C-alpha cells in the first residue's frame, strides 16, 4: 500500500513530464479530447508496402504523413459558438501527437464542428508558431511565401512496372483546408465520453471531388498551385467522425 | 606447500595490500579534495535556434565544460595514448578532418540521431550515450590512468563530486563540452539578423539562398531550419544497389525500407570540407550538387522529394545556378566558431 501511495504521484509526475514540448494541452477530464486515427495500418509507414490504390489506379505506399489541425469552432443548436485556438501538429508515426485536448468542454447541444487542416492566416507566417524543431521542419520557406506546410503526405507510387516518389505538400493561405463536421445524434455520446475520434481516409486525398493523377497532375505539389488546389479541395472530405 | 610458494603468497598479499593502501591514500584519504560546488552555466543559444533539451542528470556547469574541453583535447583517453577526440575532430574544419567522412561536431546539442547510419537503434539517444560509446568502445579508455593522474581526480571531483572516475563521468564531461560547440554566427545568420551594420548577401549568394529555399533547388526539405539538418535519415539516390557501408540505417534496423538512408549532415561550415557523404565519395561541393542535379539513382527507398515531374535524375539546374548554390553554402561558414578560444585546447 505504501508503495502504491508513493508510486501514484510519481507516476503522475512522469505522465505530466512526457509531452512538455508539444503545442497542445494535456488531455484532462473536463475538456474535449481529440483523437486522430487513420483508415490504414500505420505500420505501413515504416515498412514501405504498397497497401492501397488511388482512385486513378496507382498503388501507393506512404513514408510520411504530417499535418496541422487548428482554429476549432463549435456551433451549438441555439446558434451560439465556442472556439479553441489550440494548434496541433499531427505526425501519423508519433502516437502521442495523435491525441490532444482542446480547451473547451464538450456539450450535448453541439451541432457542427469546424476546424482547419493547416493554419489560420494569423499563424501562417514565418516563426509564428512555438520555436520547436518539429515546427521548424514544417516551415514553408520565405522565398515561397513563408509560413508552414499544412500537409506533408509522401510516399511512392507504381506506374505499371515502374516506381516513383510522390510528395503532396500544401501550404500558403489560399490552400488552407476548412473541414466541417455535423455531429447530429453523436453530440450526446461525445459529450458523455469527452472524446471525439476523427478518422482520416487516405484515398480521399486523391478522390473527391478531383481524381488526382500523379502523372497528369504532378507527383510533387509544392509551389504547383493547381495541384495544391485540387488536394486542398479533396482534403475537405478526408475526415469522418468515428464515435 | 613448499617454502617458495608460501613466500610468494605472502609477497603477493603484501604487494596487493600495499597497492590498495597506496591507492587509497593517494585518491581518498590524504588527497586534498577541492570543493564540490559546480557553477551552473546557461547555454548561449543563437537567435532563432530551437530550445536545447539538456538531460536533467547532466546540467551544464563551468567545471564540467572545462573538464570536457581538457579531455576532448587529451590523448590520455586513447588506450595507447595515440589519439584525442581533436585528432580527428579538428576545430579549424568545424571539428572534422578534411577529405574524410568524419562527422563534424557542430550544434550536436540539438541532435537526436548520431552517426551516419544511426548506429544506436534506440530512441532518445543523447550526447552522453554517444560519448560513453566513444570512451568505452572506440578509445577504449584506460580509466585508471585518469584516476592516477596528478590533476584529473580533483577536476572530476569539482565537476561531479566523485572520488573515483568512471567512464560515465568522462562521457558526461565530454557531452557538456560538445554542447558548447555551437555555430550560429555565420554570414547567413548575420544577414538574417538584419541589424544596423549587418552584412548583406551578394547578388549571387541571394540567388543561391532563393534556390536553396525553394522547389528549384529544394534543399530545405532536409537541410532546412536553423540547424541545416532536420535530424532525420534519407536515401538521396547515391546508389541503387546497397552493399557494405552503403546500406545505411538498414544495417542498424534490418528494415528493408531503410536501405541507403543516412543521417542528414548539417551544412553549417560544410564549405570547409573536401570529403562529402557517409563514405567521403565527393571531393567538392560542386560534385555534391552535380549529384543532386543529374546523378540521382532510383531505388525503392529513394526519398519522394528527390523526384519531381520531368526531373527523374535530378534538378536540372544551370551552371550559374549551381555556382549560386555553392556561393550560398559558403555563407554558412562561421569564422568565429572555427577560432573560438574556449573550444580549442586549454
């Protein structure tokens, strides 16, 4: 028993110490926890397997998947709103980054949730985010407009027998991706569990409304405004609610 | 038992006892131990650099850093007394040696991966861990030589409060010193500081900067940020068949997806080098950029950012653009760092 009494606070301290260098707030009982999941086995990121096919028919692998989520706004049934300016950098390969807490309390009267894949204009300029190596590595260089990469989705694709790389990068204000989620009958469940699960579908990046074709539309999107526009529009549909 | 043997045993016992007593008296009892009250030191971080994570059990102290500096430049660490760290890691070249694949010691305080192929297959490797490897496995330091030394026991006591030196304290002192090998005062840094009297880029350097930090040159994806390395591992298409030393991270992880991936080296002070890449295969910056320009080889682990539409084998830069990139990399040379007295031999 004594051991347990000592152990518990120490364990708590260890937990607190874990994620001190992230932007987001630690999960906590009263605030809403967001959990980001993916519709594929994440071990494929490390093993390089061609595990799925794009709408245009190319088998793909994924070697990197990182993006920002920000600018959260909830509309209640009575029309009032609450918002959270928590910014989270999600790295599919970093388990810790996929769960974060918004500084708002979930309510059963929630109707619609809005957020951005990317960053709002006021944060999308060089050095606006906390100075961490992770944020610096997401920088969108000044000669290309400054700010940050909203998304880095990279891997390889098969074109017949041949294999090439693709790098789908999105950045700069016009290509930020607004996402809207109608909670409908799930508001009650979310408010009770205090947790919301958003699942990203990889196929959607290349499917809807634009069938993205690496050969025609480019396998490297950075600085290619028409490629970024297609991806940004597709990006509005990549998340679904999984509660 | 014969007399001789008995005599020998007595002799041995006396000898060992004498040894033990003499060591005791020298190193513990009669030794005049100095005070253990190390002075904390705050690492000076150049503008815009991310914060440094310093392990709580090895905070920087004046005594620790000074001791690390002395050890770094002392051949006593080598089993045969032939080499010091600085025999290979030479300050005037950014703590590497020309013509070799010796990794430089530049801003390692921020490093999260060490050695070209990652070597230590674990997360959270830090400078303490790497230094311990250098001391125990590479230099095979004979620790008793330090314990018997005229000055070292006192210096270690002042820094760490220990009366018996072990490889751990040696590694900790080296790690402290290496955290002070900070280079962030190159022309590039001064230009970016944009103060009164700060230098400006020449037209060619500016062009190189723009190429470096845009999709045309596309160097920033891996050598971006203030450190000029993102601290990760990539295959940049040097080979398409991977053997021996060219297997890279694979030789540590055994994961075929890691074949040919190597640590991204910093480009700070890289203009001083004349052996580039993990095997020193290129002899000039021009050869390096020629590789990125037209020598990229495809393979299943080639990094995705290395292939752009219509540019399968590289960037397709003009000769003038290559010159501009080289000029820009020269602005990352930090003369103050290369001659900073506190980093040289004490």
